[in-house]
C-alpha cells in the first residue's frame, strides 16, 4: 500500500477547534485541516444566519498577554491553532476595516512617514504619489518615531525606525538612515503583528495604541481538546472527539434576553413596547460603559458610520448613540420627550422625533441630519 506524503495526509485530516463569540460562549466545530480563515468565516456566517458583508474575521486572541490579531484570509486555521498556547483562543467578530486598505489606501500611507514622498518636496501631487506607490514593485519605506519596549525590560525607548521589506530597523544616531547607523529591530518574515489590548495596564505604555511583533512558532503535534471542564484536556480517543464536537456544537447557543410584554392587556402596552423594543436589535448594547463602547468600536474597525446605541450612564431615561467618523468616536445623547401624552425620542432637541429607537436608527441610516455622517455599520455581537 503506497505511503501518504505529509502534505497529502494534512489535506485529508479533520480537526476539531473551538470558536468563541465575544460574550464568552464557545462552540466546537469540526473542519478539514486545509480550511482557510476565510472559508471558516463563511461557514460560521452560514451556520449563524449572519449577513454576509465580507466583514467577518477570525481573531487569534491571547487574554493573559492582552494580544490579538485578525487572521489573514489565506491562513490555515489548524496551523495557527498549533502555534497557539493553551490560553489562546479564536474569536469570531466583525471588523469593518478588514479590506479598508484597498478601499482607502491613502489612510495607510501618510506623506510625512514615507521617505519617497519627503524626497519629492511636494513636487508631485499626493494622488499621483499614491498611484506610483501602489503600482510599484518595490516596498515603500515607512519611517517615524516609535516607543519600543523589549522583552523583559520595564522602560520604553523612543526610537526613529524604518520599515522595509527586509524588516524593521532603528537608527542609533537620531534620524540618520545611513547603513552604519541602522540596527535590525525585528525580522518580520516569520513573525505576526498583534494589537495590544491592555497596553497601559500590563506594560505601562506611553500611548493609547500599541502593537506587538511576535514570532510564529509551530508545533508538530495537533490534538483534539475537551473544554467542558475548568481546564482543557487532551482527547486521545477519536470517537470521543467526534462525539464532543457534535454534542457541544448542537447544544451551544447564546440565550438572548426575553421580555414578556407582548399580549399584555394593559393600555400602556404600546408605550411599553416602544420603550423596550430596541433591546431586540443587534446594535443596542444596554448598560455598557463609555469605555466599553470605545473598545467595541476600535475592535470592529473604526470606519466611518460604525455605530452602536447604549443606555446613558448619566441620565437613566436617556440613551446614547456612539458613532465613528474620521477615526474619531463621538457620542450623541438621545432624550425622551412627551407630546400629547405620548413619549418620543430625539437627538436634536425635539426637532426630529421618533416613536422608538428603531425608527430613529432607520432614519439616520438614510439621512445624515445633525450627525457628521449616516449610520452605516452596526457594531454587533454575534451568537454562533
């Protein structure tokens, strides 16, 4: 009987992985070993009956380290799982900025950080510079100051760095880019770039935005895990692994809030319905804090029109619209107002009134009104 090559065996193998939604609930799925991150996202979108708008991502998340990154479409999920530590997990999440590089590339190439742009001294229009940059076969050199903290160190250093195809370098003499003044800071060939989610808390970071360059280390052993207990357990029996996948996969479902108000004989039924019907919407997140709303907007891409609604912390009768515009997060208070005994909601001091928050959101999805932009992308959490 002919032997199977390692690559052939990999393609034929089936693996079990666990995916988490952002409410902390997990779901076991069985996938072929050659399934890419994009294919798995498509599978989860289909099974969860989500809207397929090409903005779903699989996130590699390390809670103890405060690190996470979006997997690229082509990455093999099983290979990524093999390189993760026991505390690492996969999250299924929206990220509206997933393909933003191709939609608005100018945002990713600030003129003051590109060496070529600085050398032209403004002689070439920015649009032409960008076109030349994207059509070039060479990698542009990005430069600028970064605060850097090495492994095991407590302090941060401010360095002038250069991002090139061969790696990330820093200058030992001011902003000089002479070869004798450049030292390799990180080789990006076998590394992944992670966003740091708790940089100030864990690392006393000097800024609000941090990233971490982490070497990708693969292990040769791939095992099925049982996560039903407090800690993971390796499943040696293939039949048990398959049974665990089917049992937990079928049983796991997020339990949404249920409100027992429909069919109420009370004359205040319509008023009650208007005051709570928004809680059924994916863009409403209840009593989250201002900081939590910022975190969610950051995680889902910071694109124009990304929004959510939440309860106001300062006024128990009011609500807040949190909206992203030009990568800045703004908050608009929605106040209730009474007219002829009926409660309405408005965010422009009563000039435009709505009987419930669903009507308000639908209006501002079509009309900008007093907002800096229309509501385009709801910030949602998904139940797999």
